[in-house]
């Protein structure tokens, strides 16, 4: 009877899981839960059990395929299938909110007629109001309101401002009067704005005084003024490409001062007029965010690109989308108002509080980066659908057999920042395929396919792996043909070199994983030789030398099992 009911169980479309509060649940624990429950029947945890639960992960709700928000809550069991989207919620969060107050925010937004500087505060207000609201977990009547700790930093590219850069540090959002809190932030932002205006005004007066003095001084002609070297401006400013790097690094540092057992995130409210210096800095920045499990999100103010854009300030939407997608963050092109009567998850809850290692196909589509601002241009120049030369192409790099469990192999890739593209059963459900993708650049990716026999057994330490490069034709051409035809551009050469280093690191990491997994399965790896037990040293230093040499008793060992290490 039970078996017949299991066959009639409906497939789950989405599952919401709640993580334990006492310590942070790692990415490999979340993946192991998903793979261990695959093709099994799961059911939501009851409210009474949640209060006293000691599980690392509890099922809050299960949504069937085709679920609608107005559907009644259900506690029916469902089957977890490879296409099920698993979303994780935490009981505690820590966020660093960076307010970008660079000079590009001192202009008027053409679409709203408002200063972008003011729009930054409006976006902050809506973000905090959205995060502070309790919400119903989809598919249940459970009201959920996690602990949220925030630090708010104001970034200006002008060096040497006297106003404080840290507006709020370590504030618990739920224990704060939001209106009074926002009024305090507003006063501090006004102080920053006045300080910026004073510094720029002093620079203007100094430059004007020097110009007037040059005109009034007798005996100095225009030719003599032109021969003088150009004076540097009186105010030191950071360029736009270094600005984003500074904001992210400050955010990483500030996160260390907030409660550690929590999900971390950096939210940058910016007009998007930014960049990164080069691929090396970008890769280092992404590695820091990925290793710390820090989601970097962007909230854009000022609207998209337009032909009459003020002073030529153009938002770098591609970069913001790439960084947010590569770090499991979110990109918001607008900051919508809240519906105060709606208790469902709002836009800010979905963007900043949820985590899923399985990305949708839409965000993995190259057209994801070709947003509305590109529609102003000729689509044949920027869109892959309009120009086949820009379409993503694939080139297999290597395939091999890794003597390690599939869960361990995929966990290592998730730790490196890979996201799962899809999970499938093949060969009559006798094999499990996990396809992962590393977003290396917005137009360059590395696909990692791991295949193992199903069901997964602890004794099965064999995983078949394929590594494939994905990119546009020109990128793959540069990478493949560098040896035959050297590239003269130092920037392109640096990009290719870094990419090959990334590919080589995949092989090195897999080899290290095999060594670690085989340690407890091969006795020679952890058995101490008899000669060492009897006091014979492994190495000795010959007279007149500083280089240690392997002892003759070990180097000439008759035991073949130990001679491999000699």
C-alpha cells in the first residue's frame, strides 16, 4: 500500500529549507542534503517540530509544479526530482550596504528629474523597509522574520573627507525604530553631501584665484603661461574602476565585525558608473567573495542608458549583472515600492534573503547581459540573436576519471564559485549527471560535468569528469591559437594567461581531492614503517651540507609498498 502511494506522489517544483542557527551550514552540506533526498518522498516539517528541531536543515514548505501564490497551504508529501529548485533561508543575516556617492551621482536623472544622490537614499529606504518586514514562506501560513544585522557605509571617490564614512555599524534591524533610524541616516548623508560640496568649492576657488592672479600679474604673457606645466587639481579623487574594488574590499572587511554564524551579503546601491582595472583584480575580488560565501548584490539608481545621458555617465550593467550572478547575489535595475497590505515575500526578500545553487536557464543565457540599454544600438553589433558571430560556442578542454565521490567533487567546485546548471538522470536512471558552470567573464564560462553511477554509494569513488570552455568565437580563438600566433596586446595576453591558470587549477584541485580521499583507504598512506618505529630518522644532513637527505634504510627499502614514497 505504501509503495503504491509513493508512485502516486506528485513531483516537487520548489522546496524551501531553513538552516540551523547555531553554526553556518556550508555549501557541501546543502548539496549533500539535496543528493541524499533525490528521488525520495519528502514532507514539510510541522510548526511544533520547528521550534525544537536540532536538524541542520528543515523543510519549511514544498511547492508543486505550477503552484500559484493564491493556492492554499499544503502539507502533502512530494517527490524531490532533479528539476526541483531548492531555496535556502537562514535564521540570521549580516549585510553591508554600500552607498555609492561618487561624482556621477551629483547629476539630475533625466527620467525622474531628481538628483541621483537623493535617489540613493530613497533606494536605501525601500531596501531596509522591505528587509524588515515579516513574510509568509510560500506554501505555508508560517510568518518568518530572521535576525538581520547591517552596517551602512558611504563611499565617495574624494580622498580626505572629514565626514564619517561609516554611517551605522552592527545595527540589528528588527530592534530599531525604522523611521527614526532612517532620519539619522539622512542627517549623516546631508553632512557628507555638504562636506563634498565644501571641498569642491574650495578647489574651484583656488583654481579661479590662480587664474585671476595669472591675469593681474604684470609682465607675464599668455605664451609664458602656456609654457608652464599643467597643475594637478587640488582634490585627490579615486577613478571609477578602483572605486568598485574599494567598496567591495571595505565590505568584506566590515562583514568580519558582524556576527559570524550568519549568511553574509554586500548590497551596493549605485548608479552603475563603474568598472574594474583589469581581469587580475576582478578575479581576485571574485575569489575573495566566493571563498567567504559572500553574495554581492547591486541596486541600480538613475535608470538605464539614454542618448542624452548627462555628462556621458553610462551605467556598466554587464559588470553588475556578472558580479552578482557569479557570487550568487542579485541585480535590481529598479527599487520598487512595497505593498504594505501584502504579507508574501517581497522583491527584497527574494533578492537578498534566499540562496539556491541551481540557477535558472534565463540567467545563464548570454542574452541576459544584452539588456534594454543595448536596444538603443544596432542589435547586430551587441546581440547574439542578431549576430551569429557573438553566439556562445563550446570547445571541450579535457575529460578524465577522478577517483573520488561525486558529492565531494561537486562540493569542491561549489566552493570555487561554480553554480549548478542542471541535474539529470541518464542511461535509464543508472547514472547521475551534475552540470556546473563557472562564470569567468560575462562572455566566457567554464562548464564542469560530473557523472557517477546511481544510486550514489560511499564505496563508489569513481566520477567521470568533462571540462568544456564556453565563449564567443573571438575569445575561443584567442585561447586556442595563442601558441601558433602570439598576441601582441598585453591585456589580451594577460586575460588568456589567467584563464589557462584557472583551467590548470581545476586539475590540481582534483588531484588533491583524490589524495585526500584515498588517504584512509590505502594502509601505506598512514602506516608508520618499522624502521621509523625503531628510531631510525627519515632524513639526515651530511657533513658540510645543509640539504637533508633521505636515510639509506628508507631509500633502499625492500618493501615495495614503502619504496613508492622514497
